[in-house]
């Protein structure tokens, strides 16, 4: 019932808050993370979301084998959010689950049965993050990205890690299941940046 109203009980990624802007966005320094990820060719918003989530959920809910006992599987606690981003050049989508912090290395994790699920290290990074609610649609996501980029243009302490805004590849972080009432959903746009705090 709690998930209908957007209550988040799962473990979420750890970060240090570097700045909370009056305009509503945050600058965060994310800690090192481990993730399970799948990459697939874009086939429409619904198709990619369902396919990627199904593969990742299969891994954490037991579609794996322990490294020291190949005849057993292991269940991994669900975390939030579900992360996704597009690579327009390759026309692919990458979807990932951040894995619980109790796992310190890839070698601590059970091996996926599904070869499409890859275990990866995400090194620490700094990002500008804008949180919003509502439905998950390409148009709403693009609108929030446009809003965040507009706000960052006037922030003298922040610069993008790419040469132009057209090259930005934002991550979409969805914290709630599809049956959560849209008004109560927590969603974030995450854009990697370089942060240089002013001396004042």
C-alpha cells in the first residue's frame, strides 16, 4: 500500500550534498557504486522499460548463482531508483539497478544466469540533480532536462562535463513502481558536472 503513495523504503545511492540551489536543484557527489545493467536497442518507451526491468529483476530475485556454491542462487535486496539513460549514437538504452552497499566488489556478487545482465563498477562522480513528480514520458523527461540545463547556465560554480548541451546524456532515476500515483512519484534527472565552489 505504501508504494501507491510513493513511500520509499528501499536503500538509495549514497552521496554527499555539495550544494542545494534556491532554484530547486542539487549538486551531489555520488559514492562509488556497484550496478547490474542491461543494454538493448531502443524499441519504444514501453518495450524497453519492461524488457530491461524484467531482466534485472530476474537477476536480483534469484536468477543467479553464488560464486562459491554453483548449485544455489541468492536473492538480492531491491534498491531504488531504477536508473536509465540513452546512447543516441548507438541507439541503445542502458537500464540499471544500483546494488546494496553491503557488496563491496564485483566478486562479492552472485553471477547472473542471464548473460545480458552485466555487473559493473560506477566510480564516484559529481552531478546536478533535479527532482520532479508526475508521469514518466519522453516529453516530461525532456522538459525537466531543459529546465535543469537552463538553471545551470546561470550557475557560475557549475560546468558540464561535455562541450555542448546537445552532448549531455542525462540519467533518469525512477524511485517508485508504475502503480504509484503519479503525483506521489519521485523521479530525478541526473547530469554529470564539474563543481567548483566559490571562495565567498
